[in-house]
């Protein structure tokens, strides 16, 4: 095998940078058009919808999308590898009831319960990754099976009923304010900033794009493809646990069905944010902007009195359009 030349290394580096930053016409459309979509929809809603531009409504939108964005950031690490984690919805339900149960039934301190849930989430992600990588089972099948397992465990543990009894101070995480700004916004921005630095300015973060772009070439270049894939699935599950903890703090009760309707929105914000379903391209900022766009659209429909079921149609239409763009971009 011929050793790579300096020119090859530069070309490979530019190719990786292009995938990460969306350089090029097709990359620009899929990766950064989300910014202009958010800006356009925001301006239209501000002009034509009463009470939309009020500060309270803006804060409410940001609070509503905060934990969706966090779970989406976890899914981002799996999709950028070219995989898909379908278990996050059921995982959110399990982590929610488990945390509430550990506190109310087993009298564990809240922080201990949260720590145990995060450890469990990491283990669930590890199992997903091992079955996919070592067992060579497609991630779609692996996580679909895990989705059903986690759902069954959650409903067995909770007996299908909400688990309450959480300390009143826990509500601060999901509904509290710090300097007149909802706490979930700080959490979203903090995690988003950490993910941005990780993906754009660390070698391991760059490896995610390399593996998603070409796993075999990455292996030959010395990247531990298995380890990167395992970490991706673990991050997806851990971020789902963070989302579950935050969402539970809003309702102050663990609910097995908490994440049932969230999976579709999570995948939508990742793909809408410019992350290719084929792997190797995407960015963290796009995921957060896409979550904001979904939040603006949902909020506008509520203010206009549009039926909730119609929102599903709109979101589904948006997703299929973005997938079509992604597929055709890949063909070119």
C-alpha cells in the first residue's frame, strides 16, 4: 500500500472540513439554509401573528425546545456516523420513571438517583453500540428492539401510572428562572457549546465525521471505528437521559410515555439541521436552529388556533422534503 502523500493529506483534510462546515453549494443548502428558514419564519410570525413577538412568548418557545435540542444533539452523534437510534423515545420514559421511583419509592437523594440514571443510560447506549458494531446488526434493528425492551421495562416498573413524590426544588431545573431567563435555556446553550467545541476543535470530534464519511478509510488511517461508534451511541442515550430528567422536572412526575411523541421531532431537528442520514456531514448549531424552527412553527399554530394533529402533518412534510434534498445531494 502506497503511503499517503502530503497532497493527499491536505485533500483529505479539506474534504473533512467541507463535510463539517457545509462548504459547497449542496452542503450549504443542506447545512446552513436552516438559518435563513428560522429567520424568515420568525419575521413572518412576528409581523402577522399577534402576541408572537412578546418577550414572554419568546422565552416560552426557547424553554419548550431546550430539552428537544439536547436530545437531538445526542441523536446527532449517531446520525453523523450513518446510524439511527430509535430507542431514545422509550429510553426517555424509562429514565423518567426510574429516577422518580428511586427518589419516591427508595428514598434515594435526588442527585444519587440522577447519577444512577445517567450510568444506566450509558450502559444502554453501550449495549446498542456493541450489538451494532460487534454483532454487526443494523442500528435500525438494534435500536428498534431496544425501544420495545425499554418501553416494556418502563411500564412494568411504573405499572403504567405516573410516579410522583419528587422534591419541590427539582422543579427549578425545568421551570425555574435565573436572571429572568428560563434555566433550561442555559442548559441547552451550555451543552450545545460543549458539543460544538468537541466536534469542531478536538481530534475525537473530527473522527466522528471521518467515520461517518468512510468507515473503512478511517480504519485504515488508524481511527478506532468501533470505539467512536460506541461513544456515539452512549452519547445519544446519555443525552436522552438528560432530556428525560429535564422534562420530568416540568411535570414533577415520572411518566413511562414521556418520550413517545418525541422520537419523530428528535430525528426531524437533526436532519433538518443539516446532518446527512448517510453520515459524515452536519453541525451542532444546525440542530439547535432546527429545534428553534420547530418550536416557532408549533407556537405559531397554537396562537393561530390550528389543530394539534395538523402540526404532525406539517412536521412530517418538512421531514420528507429535507430527506429528499439529502438523498439527491448524496446522488450528486
